[in-house]
C-alpha cells in the first residue's frame, strides 16, 4: 500500500479544501494509506470534521504563521521521517513555498488552483502581494509535477515557464446539504444566485450594482452566499431585491430554489460554485474571464458569458438575452453532460493515475 501525504495550511472551509476532500473521498483506500498534515490549528470555520469521517490520519504542526516561518521546515522533515510517504501532494501558498525550500527525494505534486499575479495583489496589497506572487511562482517552478485545476490557469503557467499537467476540478453533489427547507416568500422570482467570498476578485460590488439596475426593468432577485471584507459595502448598496445571506451550511438547498447562477468574477481557477450550480441543474451567466470561457466552451447550452468591459446597459441586454435562451432551450441532458465532465470521481481517478505513475 502506497503512502500519500497531503500538506495544506488548514482545512478551513474553502474551494480548495472542497477539492481536496473530493480527491481523497473518491480514492480507493485499498491502494493508498493517506495522511493529511496541516501547518496550523483549525479555526472555527473548518471542515476537519468532514475529513475525520473518511477514516484517514490527520496530523497538525499547530504552528502560527509567524512560527511556521522559522520552524515549519524542521517539523515537516520530522513528520516525513515518521510517515515515510511515497508521494507528497501540497496545495496552497504556505505549503507550496515551504516544500520548495526542501530538497525532497520523493515525488512531490502541487495543485495550482489560481494564477498568483491575478489573486494576491488585490488580496494582500501591492507590496506583500508582489512578494507572495514571486515566492509562489518560484515554488511552482521548482516543482516538477504541477497539476493545474484548469486549462486557463495552465496556459498562464506555461507563459512563465512552469511545466504543468491539467486535471480539471470536479464536484460531488452528494457532499452538499440540500435537505433544509428554504422560505421563498421573500424571494421574487426568478431567483439569481452568486456564491463566494466578498473580496475584490469576486467583484460582488459590481455585480450588485449591475443587478440592481437590471431589476428596475425585470422581475427577480439576487441571493448572495458568502462573507468577507466587502460585506459592509455590499450591504450599503443593496436594496430589497438583493439578499446577502452570509455563509450558509446548506448551499444545495439554495440551489434547489434558484433559476440562474451569475458571476462577475475577475479571476478564477475553475470555480467550484459554477461547477456545483451546473451539476445541480442551474444554468450559469458568467463574466468573460478565461476560466468561465473554458466552462462555457464545454457546456455552451447551459453556461454563457457577458463582457465585463461593456457598458451596464449592454450587460443588462446580454443577461436578458441569455435568460431567454436558457428558457427556450432547457434540457436536462445538457446538465448530465456537465455532471459527467466535472465529476469528483473522474477527477480523483486522474489523480490516482498521476500518483501511481510517479511512484512506480
């Protein structure tokens, strides 16, 4: 039995954590002995309990971010001597950078879930963001086995000389709670939904302003699931057609009452929220970024894009046209294709194939 060690910062609720769960939960545990090593202790908003149910080993270094700067490499080496993994798989800024500083003698896989220059400057500020971009890109260049979560991210990595292998993200609706009954009396039909952190990259402030104007001449409402530093600003510009509900544990239940998913995001890897919506039978209206175009090219009848650079009136017209097209061409067969293309099981089997190829 081969020993696989996954190294991540924490198991905090996030898209990358969901993808890690999808990889591991669909692995054949008769092939692999799996351990997850987290660098820091879990906070309140953690998915660790979900991973505990998989009956795998979970270890933690329990280091703060400052302490990990000085001690993490020494502690990781100690854990490697204890676990003796046949392969290491890391994901995330801290884990990737730390492992890049070690002279590893065993296969090491990184999953690139974003393109750092498009993410870190808006997230961390210009000075810190540029430093982290340089550090993470340097780490990616040192790893011989970088797996990109999308063809769009892969193309950008190729442009800076990072070798890559593409395994697209996958989703599993059975992991989503859809059992809660939602009171729909306050939601004007048709219901649009957007999901994600309220941060500049997700562009929720822009989306709210666009949809407010859209609803002046069209029926419907917008539900936004997620929280973040822009919550106050989002609340301040919202009206009775915009419902900011924060983080919820029942995303599946909200998708059950939704007519259309919408995103104005400025950058993504291969967004879980879009894949989950399509798999749940909810068509998607998406900004024209590369990862959204990748999805739209695969599922053109149930995912369509609008130009972010357009004037607001043009965006409104495009949304109206897309809604009309979705209503005229609705067919469950299109969604079944999305479920097959972006299934967690298929994604996990591709990782298994990659692992065994490297180990053997």
